[in-house]
């Protein structure tokens, strides 16, 4: 089939490609990096390319492998392909994990080894284990028990998630054992726990235990170790395509590189500006070094956005240029001008939620609305208020951990104590988290006394307390009695303050490495839920009801409902109107976004959120939450300056002068770079912050000067060489890129 005939056939199917997309379809031989901006039609381009291989070049479908990062993405590509090319045979669409599992399984079979996968459907695992009368053999079960044996402490749900993520990151980055401690985590003894976990998996009598990350590392090792196995898979596929490659880890890249080494026909579709999974091992730097791995690679830029209005494209395109390590793309659109990007800053957090309820209840088609946030904890207040307002919603990534969190259970146990003082097992759960200083031996002695009228009176009457404990325990007893019949909001505040629970959380966090702000955020969310309720019974019922609502808040086909989602889970989605909320310092960027690399990923995450919007984009912040004064996110302030350069302090945006399309860019006019062109596509955005003379002219940038880092605090400059600065803080010495610190407004003179 002629090339022109194929594109005519596509137009008849309703698909018209621009010039860059056509080049991507036709560039079938040799390595190709296709950099696709948000809304640029990458899935359409990928399936068109596969269609051309089958129809235009008559390639056997079994010789084509299409890989994606997630099962949902692989399924979407397959469905889209079959819809556009119903008469063509389908090709092999799968995840990289699925391919790795096949390789690992074949390797184990060749070597006569047994294995057992310990990850999957947790409900199914627990059901099978119950029927067999045994505990579930799962990754989480093993980690929980091994950690308890190692430290004597139980992992909380949050620690369990963080430990599992840390292990995943280490394996995906291919870090050797001596570098395991280099991955930051708040879980005490995480590296040691991983050592014990890895050793245990090798010790089973029924073969090796394998988790999802093992599938990748074992497959990559097998391909490296066994030339015949590698040749088998190299000869199986002549064409390999990978989608969402900015989310691909180093070990995944290594597997793909080995498979493509023989024929070199590799098409990598990615956007380095949307790489947001560094915390679980994604390696965007691999894309920036693509020409080092594949020197003869072509690089094509799909820069035309078909999704968003001129105002949104302009704001997002200028915002992402804050980042230094990126390809110098310039997203543009021919879409018409729509609404200005809007900025709203409320006096407190509650007014932000009230505004969302008020505005969204006016919308006719709720399916076209999304509320996006950095942290899942933001969804609780939304869910509570939207449910009360009768506005249907669903959660893109619902997290039931809130309602089963130990802080929630603690608060309920405190409330239960107001109904009865006869239950020592209740006091046992909370005695170490309030002002009485009751010890474990004292609790054991109390339980041996049997059930009396009051656990507090028993403690006071039977000589179980030291003299210094008598007064605080009597005060605790009296406080619980005053709480009987108290409204739940008032009760929570008494628990936090009078009973000393908030101080106990602070001490617990310091000792065990918990994130105290997160724990206090749970208490704040509980207060939000409790506020309109009259009794503690109603509060407990409301929590149980919301837990059920959350479990059922799943998308249903044709359902008219608002989407609640984290920035991460919203990637790949689009909506007519998008609200980005909780835009305050410490949330986005978070207090953990300290290094230049972490800050650049935070910028990319914000960019992903912005580019979900088609017509209307609103950025929401507030000055106060729970009596704490908060600063507006520097990202929100940066976008305001982009939209209103002449009036940066405006609280309501006007349409940006001109649009992205008004700058003379036409459809299909994106730059293309063949294999002979230089690496100038790799990009640093050049600015005054990259100019040594400009940096040298800044008065406070001198060795010995006192400076303030926005996230770390005060320090003294120890060394300044070129773009590198070393600063001594109370927490230790740190090195940074001067240009990045200035560009992101992280560094200033200490006052």
C-alpha cells in the first residue's frame, strides 16, 4: 500500500494526522524518540504507526510488540487499535511487567527452578489462605511479620506503603546493596528490613518467592546471563514500541534495550515533562540521554496540543520552562481562546471547599469536572461536603486507609471511654497516648484485678500508681466524665488538648519517624466531619457511612459525577473544567521537595495537573488552615505572573495577551531531528540564572554569607564554584545548583 493511500484510509476513519505525526508513522526502521506534549494525540499516532506496519509494510502482527507502563494503558491502546482497524489482526499489547514475567518464567523452567508469586489480589490471597487454614503468603504479610521480628514494632499502614515503595524504588533503580540506605524513607531500619525480606524469599523449601519487582530484575538478569534466551526474544519481535516511557524505570529500560539490540527498530513515545514517578524508580534522565544509548536515533517533537485552550496551553508551556533538565519543547495550539486561567485565594480551607460545592453544583454535566490535589488526604473533606450537598462524585484512586488508620481508631476509643469506664481493654489501647503516664506493667496489674466500676478508680484505689501519677490520672477520669454527651467536635478538641493526645502524637512521631503533620491532618479531617453533628454516636455512624461511600465511589459507565483525583492518577485524563486545590507551600511543592531533582519533579506534577483542563482551569489556595497561617504555593504565584505579567498580584486572571497559537506556530510545524543532527534538542532553558556574571552580581551569594533556603532554613555558604553551591545547615552540609535555586526562588539572604 502507498503511503498516501494509507493516510487517505485513515481520514476515512476520521483520523487526520499532522506532518510530525505522519513522520512518526512512516519512520519504521531504526530507533525513534517521539516526544509527545500533553493532548498531542500520541495514542492516535501509535495505533496509526502499528496500522501502517501491518497494512502498509505487510509486517507479520506476531513480530510487533507494543509495551506500556500500566495494564489500563495497554488495554486502552488495544481497544483503540481494534476500533480504528477492525479488519486487521491485532498485535501483542502488554505491560513491561507481563513481558518480564514471561522471560523470568521461561528462565526458571530452563533451570528447573520453582517459584511462587507473592503479589496480586489481596482479597483472593486472604480467601485462599483462610480456606487452607494458613496465613496469607503475600508480600505485605511477610514484610509486616519480618519487620516486627526485626524491630519489635508493628508497621502502620502508611509505613507499610512507604516500605513497599522504597523496596520498589531500590530494585527499579538497580541499586546495589551498599546504596540501599541512599533512598530516603521515614521507616526506621528500612534497608535492614529489605535485607531480611530478600534473604527470606530465597529460603523457602518450595522455591523462590517472587514479588512484582523481582519479575523485572530476574528477567533482566536472565537476559544478561543467558545468550540463547536473549536471542529467543530478540528473534521473536522485529518492531518494539513503548508508550509512557517517561514512567519507565532503569531496569525496564535495560530489558527493552536488550530486546531491541539486534534489529534496533525501537519507537519510544514519551514526554520528559510528564515524568512524575521518580519516587518509585522512574528514570526521566534515560530519555535525556537517549542519543547516547542510540546514537543514530531520530527525535521527533509532537508539540501541537489538541486538548486545551490557548490560555491554558500558554500558561502551562511557560510554567514548565522553570525546569532546567528537559528537552526544549514549545507546546502550542490552534484551539480557540476560551476562558482566562483563574486564581482564588480564600481566607481559610473551609471556604475553599464551600466554594467548590457552590460552583460545581451549578454545572450541568458533572462528568466534565475534576478536582485535583497532591495528597489523598485532601479527598476526605471533599467527600464529606459533596456527599452532604448531594453532588455525585467518584474517586479516581480512593484510599480506604484513612478510615482504618490508627489515629481514627484512637479517637473512637477515646470517645468509647466516655460511655463506660469499665473496660480496661479500651484503656490499654490509649493509655500511652494521654497525660496519665500509665505504664504497661500498671495496665497488666489493672487487668488482673478484674472488672470494676471504673478503671480509673481502680488505678487510684489499689495502689497501682506512683505519687506523681495520682493527680493526672484523677484529672483524666474527670475529663472523660465531663465529655459524656459532648458534641463530637468539642470532644475531639478535648482529646487533642486536655487529654494530651496531640502532644503524644508529636513524641511518637519523633521516636518512630512518623510524619506528624500527616497525623494532625487526620485529626483536622475528623473535626471537619464532626462539625455539624450533635452526638458522638452520630460521628461514629458518619465515619462508617463515609467508609462505605468511599468503597462504592467507583466510576460507572455513563455516570454523571465529579472526579476527585490526585495529580498522579489524573495523568492521561482530560476534563472541560479542572480545579487544582490546596495550592499552599508545604503541600505542592511539599516539604520533602528539597533537592533540585525533587523540585523539578514537583514542577512536572503541577504541569500534569494544569494540562488536564480543556476549557476552564482554576487554581485555589487559602491563607489559613486549623489556625495555621499558610503561604500560597510558589507554583500558583508563578502561573499568575505568567498570565498577568503586568499585574502579578491580581487575584483574578485576565486572558493572557496573545495565545500560544498567536506566536506564529502552525500545525505540523514542530521541529524534527534526524539521526545526523546534534544534541541541541536536549535542553536547558537558558536564562539569566545560567549566566555566571549574573550569579556573581548577587550580593548575598558570597562564601561566609548567611542565607535562607525556603525548605531547609538558615545556613552559611561554605563554597561557591560555578553553578554549585555548598551550604552548612543545622541538619548538615548540602550541595545545590545555584541556577535552579534562584529560578525556583528557593534561596535568599538571611534576614
